[in-house]
């Protein structure tokens, strides 16, 4: 049985800020879509399934700030909850993800 494809945040939200996306020129490339240190985390491309630990992502039409400032709103985000539910016991905590970014 083939594995179910896991969607990245930009595929779910349709923000268009990924490389080649509809809003790349006007709004810039989303840092989650190019953060290679989190590639394949939770089965996503780059930080596409760990966007909550990346500063500068867009949520509800607004570019978000640092991890510390945005985490509370991320935890109530539908995409965050979806990834958390899909990953179950394999869901990485934010602390683990931040260490992956810092230490590679």
C-alpha cells in the first residue's frame, strides 16, 4: 500500500510564497519553504511541515515574527493540529526542531 502524501504548509494554505508560487514576487519566498535543515521532518519538504518554528512565515495574511512571538497562535492553527494528529507519537517538539536548526 503506497504511503499517503503529506502536504506542506504552502500546499494547505495556498499562500503562494513557495519558490515559483503565485505570490513569490510580491511577498517574497516563505522561509519555511527554503529551510533545508528541516527537510523531511514530518515527511515534508524543507520546513513545510514544521513552519511554526520558522520566523517570517505568513499566517492569516500577516507575516509572523520570531518563534517566541508566534508559537501560541501556531498551536491553534489548523495546519499545526493536522501535522500533530498525522504524526502522532512521531511528532517532534518545537525544542527538538529548534535544535535541528541550530545544530544541523
